[in-house]
C-alpha cells in the first residue's frame, strides 16, 4: 500500500479489523547483546489509530531494552479465524497520567495493586511502521477444498490473502 491519506486510512482500518478481538499479543524487543526477547502482552482496548498501547512496570527488563533499541515487533494470532499479523514499529515509554487513566481498567490492579497511581506503572506505546498479514478463509473444509483444488489443477495452494502495509511517514527509519 502506498502512503497517501486514503491508503493510510484503509491500512489502519485493515489492521484494526484483524487485531481488534485478539487480546494477547507477543511483544519482541532486542537486548543490548542483540538477542531477541518475546513476551505476551495485553493490548489495551482503544480505537486503533496507528499506535498500540501496553501497560508495563517501569522497572521491567523490556523497558530497558526499549530505551536501548526502540525497534520492536508485535505479533497477533487468531488461529480460530486463520488470521495472523506481524507488526514492526518504534516503541517508547510513556508515563502520561491522563493516558494511563484513559486506558485503566480495574482488572489491571492484579499487576498494579496501588491502582492507576502505582509508581511502577508505565505504558509502552508502539507506533506502527510496517505490518504483514495473512488472512485465510476459516474452516477446515474451506482449507481442504483449496488444497485439493491445488493438487488437482497443479497450481500452487493459495491459503488466503497476504499483504503488507506501510504506515511509516517519510523520514521515519525503516
């Protein structure tokens, strides 16, 4: 997709639709020695506008990794719908009280016992730059029919839609 406003809106809508019901994502950061660390994170429920939000503890290792290297990957998988998304973006640590209050839910007290005012609370903001997605027809019979058709016709099996999305603005690092 190109970077004009219509394509940007379409790309944001496509990603929003694909990830809206997937509560847990895998966030991958790089340590100072270059090794990659992935961990499950709950995406905060807010209208997707090109940014993803996650709560974290300010003293966590991932915060230090993000401070050293802002490049992250966020992966979503909805196996029931045969939908997969891999997002590359730039992460930053946010301690904005208004944003914390906006995203706060009482269930977060399990991780932050002092509530939204917990001194350990912080947000990870991921500005989405690029994404790849795979969206296959759901249902084993639909998949099987496509596989059988490929075998019968000698054409390559097409498991579904695959696309790439660019949300990076000119001047962003690739």
